[in-house]
């Protein structure tokens, strides 16, 4: 399959390769055919080393698509399901998850730096944020695939994976903005527009 590969941190271009394969899925993972991917500035930050990332790797962390294969332990998703992906899925079993703070779960975030998600012409390659949506397919933990309704367009759904989640979460959860408040939104990219 095809994927846009970052060969080294600091490269300013990605190479589109057609000899990329996914690793897995393991029993608690799912394989997804990517139907749409957003382009987020964090992808640039991964390329230039501002954000931690590993190379070689596949960038892209806002995605939506169709499930094509599920591991044998996955019972809440099936091939054909429409999903968006998450780079911060909760593992469900660590101390943070068990005390009701799945937002602090680091299990899969750490795994993103220890577990190659792709193979590029025989070389193991990582997925940025454990994802790698600049690819025709990717494998994620089942908790990292969030089912969506079949009539949600993929190019809309993919934006929820990062920009919408970040912007709406900042308003509703972090700043707890109340109706009627006057607020300043600095910057109107994907996150700022989602804030508004
Ligand atoms: Zn956890
Ligand atoms: Zn992002």
C-alpha cells in the first residue's frame, strides 16, 4: 500500500512509497482503511523535531475510515464499521484509567515510541502518535477506533480526531466557558475555528 514516509527528523519532505505494510493487527487491535486524513500543524512539528516523533515513520494523526479487520479479542467493532481514530486512547487497566482519569493514561502513548506500526520496504517504521494517517491503512488499539454513524462524511469526521477535540475540549472542559461570556480566541486555524 501507499504511505507518505518521513525518513529522518528534520526532513522537510515526505516520500510517498508504495511498499508499505502495516504491522498486525494483534488480538486487541483493528486495521482501518483510511478514507480521509486532516493535515495538522503538529505533523509539521513532528517532522522538524518540535514534537517528539520517531523516524522512519508515517505522520498524520487526524483520520477516519472503515474497519477492515479486527483482532480476535475485539467485540465492539466489526469490518465495515466507520470510525475515527484517537491518538490518546485509554488502556482501561492502568492506575489512571482505574481511578477514572483515562485522559492521563500513557500506556498507548508510550507504546507509540516502542512499537513500530509499519514496515517500509523491510524497515520497521513508527506511526506518529501511534497512528500514521498519511497511509492507505493503519492499525490501532481497538480503544483508539471510535465508531461513528455511517452518514458522517469521512472528511468531516477526521477533523474530530485532533482539531475539534482540542478546540472544543479547551472551551468545554479546560476553560469551562459559560454561555454569554466574552472571550478572545487567538489564532483561527483548525483548533481556533473549533473553539469558536
Ligand atoms: Zn490506562
Ligand atoms: Zn493535530
